[in-house]
C-alpha cells in the first residue's frame, strides 16, 4: 500500500485513528477464533459515519479490501483480516444515540456493547433480548453482522428480530437506510438480508433496536439427570406440553465439571443437567413450572432445584455463560463448535459424538441450547502434542457433518466466517450459493467488503448483468428502467 | 408473442395440456389481461416454465389464491399467470421439532387444520385463510394481530425455495429454527411481491395452539386517551398476544386485547388490565366500559374492512410509531369533513394500521397524496392495497427511500429481464 494512501487515511481519521505499527497490528490479526491469523496492512478507527464513508470511498477507488470489526469476540473468524486489506474498527463509535421507550426503540452506534443497551433501559424495566454469552464485551455492530443469538432467543428471537433499522455504508462509500423506526417500510426487506451477512454487504453505522418490557416474573429450574438422553427426553416433553420457555439449556458431565472448576455455580454432579427458565405473569409461571417439574421427574430426574433468589439465578446462569471459557480449566486448548439439529435427533447425534470422540481419542464436552437444537460441542486437545490440533479440527468438522446428516445446520449463531466456508457446499447446492452471491454482487460488485468469508468460492460479479449504474435521467426521476 | 405456437407447445410439453388454459376475463390483474394460465404440478416444472417465458420476453404474474392480486401497481405486461394452485402439499410437519415444510400453493386454512391436529399452529392470522395461500401471504407481507407477540411471517419463516427467471431453483435457510449459515433470503422473498423469484416452498417455525384464550374489549373517549392507554398497556407486565384498535370517522375508538394463557393466568391478566384501565381513567368523567369476554369474531375486523359494496372505496395499510397514533388519526380529519366521506380503521399496537376511505373519487388522489406525505414525514408509510380502477395510476407504494437504487440492483441480479410482475413494486420495479 502506497504512502499516499496511508496519508489519506490519516487525514480522514486523524493520527490517533490509524494503526500501522507491527506490534499494534498484532492485536487485530485474529478474532475469537485464534487458530486463523492474518496481519492487516492498517487498522482504522473512525469516529463518525462520514469518516467510515470516506475510508470506504478510498478503499473502493484503490480496490483495497476491508473488514469491519466490533469487539473481535466472534468465534468463526468473521473479523479475521484479509491479505493486503485494512480493518475498520467501529470501537470508537460507541454512543447510545436515542432511547425512545414509548415506542420501545433504542438507537445506537455499532460499537455499543450489547449489555450496555440493557443496562440503559433496565431502570424502566426493559431489556435487549438477544444475549450471547459474550454480551458483556461484544458489540451491537458485531451482533448485527453475525445475527447473534443467545440462550433467550428460544422465546424472544435472534438479533434479526430485534433490529428495525440500519444506516449502512455500502462498499462504494454511499449511505443507505434500511428499515427504520416504523415497521414495513415499502420495498425489499434488505434489512433482513443485511443482518447476519457477516460484514460482506457493507458496514452498519447506526442501528435501531427494539427493546422488550421485562416480564412480571422469571423462574429458573435446575434438574439433574443420569445422562443427556434423559435430559433430552424431558426437553421434548416440555415442548410437547405446549410450553415455550424463555430458555432451555443443557450441559453434559464434562461441561459441568469445567463450569464448577471455573465459577463454582454449585451444580449437581450428574450426566446431564437441564436449566429451564420460564418467564411471564406470576400465576401462569407458577402453574407451568409445576408441569416442568413433573415432566423432569417422569424422565428420571434425580434432583430438582428452583433458584429461590435473584442471586441464585444469576449464579446458575454464570456457570452456563462461563462454560466455554471454563474449558481452559480442564484442557490446554479447545475448539468450540456450533451445529444445529432438529431437537428430536439429539439422542442419535449424542451417541455418534461419543463414538467419534472415542475413535479420535479426544474428549468432547457438550453445552446445548437444547430448546432449539443448537449444540456447542467443545473439542478438547493439547496443541503441544503433535497432531492433536489437526485431529481436533477434523473431529469438529465430523460433528458438523453429523448435524447436516440429521437435517440441521453448520452454524446456529457463531456464523460461517472463515472457519466454515468450506462446509457451506455440504449444506447448500451450487445454485443456492450462487443465488446468495448474486445478492452480494448487488451490494458489493467489486467484492471489497470482507471478501473471502462465508462462501467457499467467491463469485465474480462480472459484466452480465453488470454493475447497475442508474442513468442521470433515472436519478432525477424523469425516466424509469423496466 | 404468445400466439407463436412454439412457446405454447413448449409450455404444454412441460406442464401437460391439463395444466395450461387460456385466460378468462376474471383473470385480469388490475385491468391488465394475461393470455394464459399455467399451473405447474412440481416446482421443477414451475422453474422450467419461468425460464422459458423469461427467455421469450414474456411477463409472468405469480398467483396463489388470487385474494390480494389487486394490491400493488398494475403490471406493465401480463403474459401468463403462473399459478401455484397445484403446488399445495404439506411436505413435512415435524411436529416434535415444531417446524413445517409446505408448498407455496397450500391455503392458510388447510395448513392450520393439519397443524391443529397436533395442537400446533403457524402463529399468523392472515386475511381470507380459506383461499389465501402461504406463498401469497408471504409475498404480500400480510400480517395480523398476532404479529405483536409472534412477529410477522418474516420472523416465522426459516427456509425458502425460490424459482428464479433463469430457471434456477435455489434454497436458503433450512429446516431448523436456529440457523445463520448464508444469507437470510427467506426474508428477502417475504414482502418482495413476487418480483425477485416465485416462492415454491417455505419452512416455518411453529407455536403451540393455546387451549384457553380470552378477548377483552374496552372503549376510550378519544384517540388521545386511547393512545395513553395503549402506552400504559404496552409499558405494563401484561402478556397479551394481540392488541387492535378499531375506529371510524363517527365515534370513539374501541380496543381489543387477546390473552392466551392458562385458566388462572387469564383471570389474573384480566384483573390486572381492569385495574390498569381504571387507574388510567382516574380524573376522567367517564369511566371506561370494559367487556371481559368479547367474541373471537372481533378479530375479523381487519378483514371486514375489505368487505364493502362501495366500488369507490380505497383500502390502505399504514405504518406509524405507536406514539404518533393519535396524531395520525387527526390527519384523517379531511375524510369526514363532508357528509359523503368517511373512514374506518383497524390499527395494531405495532403501529401497522388498515384503513378504508370512502370519499369522492375525484378528490381522493390529492387527499391520499397529502395523507401519505404526513405519514412519511413521521418516518412512516401509507401503501394502497385496494382501490377503484379509476385510481389505477396512483402509485401504491410511496417513497421507498434512499435504498431504491440498491433494490433495483438486487432486482437486476435476480430478474434482469423484468419477467416477474413488471412494474408492480416500488419505484417501478
């Protein structure tokens, strides 16, 4: 990259907004998925939408690929820099711009931390529902890119359900508004396409969120089972009884041990632990919680505990939310996987994971969002032992193939990113992927925005039908193209 | 063009002679007459037909039950009606996983009856369920009262298969509730008015049917008062599934709340609502009248707006911020200034409203322009759904904003020849 371009970047974001020294760039060479690393040519930290636009315009003119980055907590390498590209960090754009509770809307910049949205509206008893385990550090911009989930999306929906409007800098530097504070803006639902597009369609610079009134009460139950099959049967029983809990989480024995070692949530020592949370009106929740208890007992629960205080409830969740990081207590290294299966396939898939784990000689701990069939197998290994890392990677991909064979998905909430783009052709056909990429070409015909992610082979947008350049007569509204 | 026998022969060869017929007078779309009706029996056939007509420069108008075919702008061309009537199977109801895979031509009623056998439902109360199809409801982004609690169809759809004008059959999403692999094209297809591809099948997440429900109705003295109550209810711990406000030019508004809960839950919720309404009305001379067991028929109010004998009625869908509701109702004042004009509305607590305007057709275009401008100035929108043919040249959509060039670019990538529903969507798409 030429010196004049660095100078131009410096003029846009100021000397403190540009990082070019090798040691500082190292911070940005990976995200939460640390086994892929690429050093960017520069990192830019714009503080306004205009600055983002100016930076992207330079990239467009000079054909420099760029990767937007929030807090860098992603687990699929979505924010991994690309060769000869720059990273645009949105960390400085971290203001909550508007809180409009009569309409339950909050407008934020992309660098705002997920939990800070809830903290801001909690005094009026509202909350922002999507709650990824990293919610105390991850950014809303990153959540939008990944369509982040979390334990409570079983009832409340994912990020996409809670994003109503976006201001987006397109890969040519122009600014568009998708959706808005009101529902159903006329036109295509490009907002729905943008959320979860993993930074490949542009950069969101302003985000209108929907917040939710806190329910009258929340009750959390812990149930211990001999194994995950019994716990899984209880989950099916709860769903079959017509209940929609706020969350249903499951952990196997290895995951329980790790959580105990890390944050001492005082979990019962068992083969399968279920965490069921119901929320809503007091009378309703009390009645339904009795049914949940009965269903757990019918499915051989050995111990049932109701969290009696907020403190107990938080401790129960602390253990669950710390489960990934807790693996560090029982293994030097681990890979977090993120497969999805139809819930009914759980017993079969669990049996197969145990078999594969034994064959590979590697331990696998299991943490699930059991209500929606989202598995997080954690493959434990030791990088110091020759060949183990490769074996662990191979095992984690085999688990994903298992999920696909069961009719599921390769990712429920972590995204495809760099890590799983090769798996995409196992889940989708060539025409499926090609159609998605035609949409991408409409947003980013030069393939500059996070160009190497999500798709196994980037589709060149080509001349046919070509980048659409409206005729000046169309722009002025005098003529239309049909 | 279609008279050229080769194309007709080719289409017949694809779908069989029983599934192709000449169009009749009632097949016209907003006054534009198509020449043939093609009813493929498989999605492969549908894609092949689409590809063939697209190559020949013939326009295709996708049609499900035909209940909302008069929404949107009149098509610029209408070569064939591409009907999904025979693609009406429920492919898989994975009841234990709370999902269903259904072909686009299945009616809402037929789908819901099948799901109900397992105590489940698609949490969507669409218009004319006996005739309307899944594909049509998705394409037109229809949404009813349950949207408040369960979201719109865009939030319930988890997978889609689209037939594109080049003959591609492309799927995105999947069969599981939670899935972020690839772009969310189900959302792009929802509300696209069939201008990007023809939806041939969809996968939805389901919800349990509720055993006990109750509808509570109350009145308010004015829209201002109603808006205050709306805010108090939305800001409360009540867990209602639906909330609609009914009103007309000649009287005070009524509100209906739908509760779905256990028996004890219903009792507690009703009591809470009554307390809340009484405390909101303190200081007012007229206490609110509350009916705690309204007929479920009351939820037909939105659909009833469309049942008018007056040929000159206009039906529109608007969107405002809930906090602008009372203000928006004042924008309707010009519609009851004269004895000949009046309006009726059913507004959801989400800010989506359905409006019927009966007025002098010669004055309507100007009045609608003025009304739309007010909605748009408040960040909202006003979309015409049904109107007399004399108003056919009025744009149905209003201002699509600064993303219009991007929308055109998406259209160009998926339907470069403008085969599908030409001219019916925003900005002439």
